[in-house]
C-alpha cells in the first residue's frame, strides 16, 4: 500500500513537471512570435512614415513659390503655416513620447522658407521614424505610451499611434492641394496623382516596393 501511494505521488509530481515544462516551452514560443511581430511592425511603421514624409517633400518641391506665402481668403492657415505646423506638431510628439530622442528645433511660420521647411520636415520625419521603431518594434528607450498633445489622454503604443500620425499629415496635405488650387497655383497632376503611387514613393525612399 505504501509503495502504491509513493508511485501515485511520483506520477502526480511527474505530470506537474511536464505541464510546467510544456507551458514554459509554449509561452516561450508565443513570446518569440510576439517579438517577431512587433519587430516586423516596427520596421513597417518606419517605412510607412518615410513614405508619408516623401509625399510632403513632393508637394513642397513642386509648389509654385508664389503660393508659399499667398494669403487665402478667410481666417485659415496659409500653405507655409500648414507645413510649419506639421513639423512643430512632430516635435511635440517627440518631446512628449520619446524624451531620450533629440527634439528638433521648431519653425517660425512667419519667416520659414520652403527650403527650411523641407530640411526641418526631413529631420523631424527621421526622429518620428526612430520613435515609431522604438514604440512598435519593442525598443528599450521607454516609448510606452503615445500622447498626441499635452491635454490628451495617453494611449498604449500600438498601430493606432501610426494611424493617428499619418491621418494628421494626410489631412494637411489635402488642405495644401486644395489651397494651391484655390490660390491659382494648382500642383501638377503628376504630383497630386504621384502621392497615391505608394510603390513609387517607397522606391524613392530607398525601400522595397512593398511593406513586408
């Protein structure tokens, strides 16, 4: 009888050890898959935001210089003010969410030139790419939440962060295209159509013609 009890205890102990082993093994596999997914998402986010920035550069490159400071009717931002706003908002995102990254200097919309705007946007675009890589790629620089503004509630980092950033800039690109047309300086069709040709834009960024 004592031998039977001892055997039963050994079996129970063995089953518990086996369950623990397989749980650890399975959890390790799940963790590895999650890390791979996050790493791939981080890389994709960097490529997508680089394409987004390339679209901004395309608009400024081909914009008639007379449109830059032209005043639109009503109390709305002009084109120069829109691009400086886009850059300055990026600097806020970086300051609020990635304090270990160098925050680019803000632009003055009253004095900013197209050349200065292009250089500043290129710099802030690169910093935003680093921030996205850290946030969505599982980096170790402490990008754990996304705050779109000082008054805004913090979101856990995720694909929503990238979607918000892209949506903000796409909204303002639409404004620029509309204002340029209304002011009598419409952008060439190869630009307004070209910003939708993501494969070509990715190649212009030095990336493959697809995200994966």
